[in-house]
């Protein structure tokens, strides 16, 4: 049975949040700085809450439950995770991971706002804009942590 445009937008949002959650969990496991590790873990938890929000808000759209979404594991084609793996493979710092995360959040926000602008269905538009707003908050959180960590490293 084909899925509706609303269902597709919601599934895309859930997949994006899930993949970002795995990105942040991976970054947290690898982070050397304790505060950066907490930021990454908090961002991962935010992503999990966003998945729950999408599933609860749009429960009448035949979406899978939270556990099913999480059990599907990470998307191997997710460019975020591949870039993160390359960042740490090059023995980079937490700063590099934060810079990557900030860039990815910025790109994602722009993409989501473009998608929202194309929509005529207000429910779909709302899904994309809610995701974009949350993405912007993550960008700001990462930017603040990047500034803190940069400042500490400049003092040493």
C-alpha cells in the first residue's frame, strides 16, 4: 500500500532524527573532553525525544512505534556517520567533531527549511519546520560548546 506525502515526510523526519541520534552517540563514545561528551549525549537524547514527538504528534499516520524505529539501527548510507568516522580515524580532536556536527546541523536546517517552503500541505510543512527549529537549537548548543572548548585549548 503506498504511503501518503504526510507519512513520507514523517518517516523522513524520524529517519533524520534517528541517524543524528546515532551520530551523537558515536561522537559521545569517542569524545575526550567530559563536557563535550555530555553535550553529545544530551544531543543524542534530544534526537530520541524528537523521534517520540514525531511519532506521538502524528500517531494516526501508521508510523512504527519508537522501539521499532530505534531497532532498525543506523542508516549505513548516512553521510554524517561516515564523516564522523573519518574525522576520528584521522585522530582529530573533539573540536573537529564539534565543527563537523555544527556544519551538518546547519546544512540540515537549510535543507529542512527548503523542504518546508515547497509544501502546500500545512501538516507536512509543520513537520519540516519543527524539525528545522530543533536542528537550529542543536546548532546553537554545538556552537557554544565549540567556543568553550576552543577557548580552553587556546589558553593551554
